[in-house]
C-alpha cells in the first residue's frame, strides 16, 4: 500500500503480506470480489498492481487457501 511520508511530502510504497513465498489465505470466498480479483492476479500473473504501478512477486510464490461451502451466508462464488 502507499503510505504518506510527512517528511518527504509524498506517498511511499510499503510492501504488504502478499510479498512472501507462501501465502496462507483462510476462507477466501468470504472476501469481496475485488479482493478475490487481487489474489487471482497474484496467483496467475505473479505480480501486484498498486495505484497503477506493477510490482513483481518473488519467483517462488504459492497460495494455500481454504473456502467455505457456498451455501453459507456471506460467501461469494469463486471464479
């Protein structure tokens, strides 16, 4: 995410938890479609786009995820 640096007076990119080799994602179908789309970009394209800038993920990148049955309330269908 981009965080405002008051000393420099500009936004700086700070890599988040997705910049890892193994990402554990629990109940991914409870996340919003926008979050699911971001995770799919990471898995398919090995990159993250933040504020129009693309950042490459580590060469070894794997997602281990769980999902809830679609019949449960508050779940979104996965593509």
